[in-house]
C-alpha cells in the first residue's frame, strides 16, 4: 500500500541522514504520510458499487496496522537520534573540560545541545 511504501523509503533515508542533522526533514516526510490519510481512508471505504470487490474492514485493518508501524518507526528513529546526540554532547563536554577557552568547541556543544532539545520536542509532538 501507499503508506507502507513511503514509510520504507523514509526509514531508509533516516538511516543515512541521522548523522548530518537532516532528521527533521525526514520526520517531516514521515509526517506527510499522516496528511495523506484521508486519501487512504477514501480508498478503504468504497462506495456501494465497489463494496462487493473490496472488503472495507480488511482494508481499514491493514491501514491501521501500517499507521501503527509508521508511528513506531518514527518513535524509534527519534529515540535513536536522541541517544546519538546525547552521546555526542557528553563527548563534546569532555573536550570543553580540556579546552575551556576554545570557542569552536563551545559552539559545537551548543549546536548539539540544541539538537537534543529539538529531538525532545519531537518526542512530545509524536505523543
């Protein structure tokens, strides 16, 4: 189905983009699947003339399962990115302890801390 195909493509993209900060674009793409739900629901609930050809309850159940899988994948992706960013923050904090006056390291730390904040916001948004 449409939702599952897009989800697979986006999850593949997530694995390649989580390191360079494109996870927000990837999340946006995954959330666009939610925007297309009306189209999928219209397909799942056919008109009277097509009810003999398509079982609406089966189609709706499949759609529901796909959406749940999509939500689980998004949540897992956000948690993975959050864990990676937190680990980077710890590493950079150790660097800051050694080189307190280096503005590049401080900027890098602030940037990574901002990523953590955005990821935490994404978790709240997903709930």
